């Protein structure tokens, strides 16, 4: 499982409140990702990071920000949560980037409910 | 835009039969395609990667094919077992170190 943990695993919050999800890895991988998974949409990339303080947007980045101050931690923040951000959030790392044998390893997920 | 399409309908098959799942992509061929398994309440787990120049890849009871003419990958599970029941996701590379996933196909193997 590449030593990936996510916290919290479950969260219920109210519309308009800020929420931060944490992804922690123990194997020093350079590339980290945040996805959301919704019925009918599959996994969609929110943001990803290719190094400390190096991040870029994915296809559904509006309303989300990320930070990576240490190799092992990648934080996803919902500045002002909305009901449309109710989802399951997965963190992932990528091994062997750019070598044609990439593999993504996923964390256990965080279930977020915004009321 | 690049897309990955998988049959969203569930696939039910009898134990012992071969399950075949389809992944279609649009636009240019990706350098490779990946297949993942996802069980309820868990994150996806990597199964196989097949490169553009490979026709077929095997791993135990799993076989993946890549047809750049049809823009399609097929994922086969031979001698299927109830424990193979899960959702299977296809993913393609998209630009630099990014990936696009299909919505997945739910497989149920009936005992």
C-alpha cells in the first residue's frame, strides 16, 4: 500500500466551513495526487504535486487548494465547503514517473459529507 | 479532450467463466493503459500496465490487450471466482504524470 494514510477517514461539516484533509506517505515518493470519486464520474484529479512546494491543477480544482511543505505530507483544503464537495477523496502516489511503468498507489480514502 | 469510457453497467458471470471488460479511449493513443481493482469502501489497487507497443500482457489469471486501431483495451479474468467480484477501473496517461480514469465496471461473479 506504499505506506499511505489519510486523515480524517470520515468527516461531516457544514456549508461554508473550511476543511483540510491530510495525506501522509512514508516512502519518500515525489509525485502525490488528490482525487475525488463520485457515482457516475469515477476518479477525477483535483490537484497534484511533483515536489515540495510544487503543485499543479487537475480537472476539478475549483474550490480546492493544496500545500506540500514536506515530502511526506500533501494537504487538501476546501476553503469554504459546499454541498457539491460531498464526495470520497483519495490520495495517491505515483512510482517511476515518466518511465513508462508508472503505478499509482492509493490511500484508504476520506468520506466527506457537507451539510 | 481525452476520455476513457468503460461500460457502466454491471457485468454478472458464472463462476469458472471468463470475464471480459472493455476500456475505450478517445483521441491519440496513450503511452500506456493501467487497470485497477476497487473493492467497496477502499482505494483502487493496481493490477496491470500495458504499453502502446505491447499487444498483450498476462499476470496469473489476468490478461490485458491493447488495440491501438480500435482504441480499446480488453481486460480478461479467466476461471473467475466470487472473490474476483469488484469494480475494475481503466486509466490512461494524460500529459505529464497525470492520469484519466474511467468510471469503472462492476463485476459480480456468481457461485
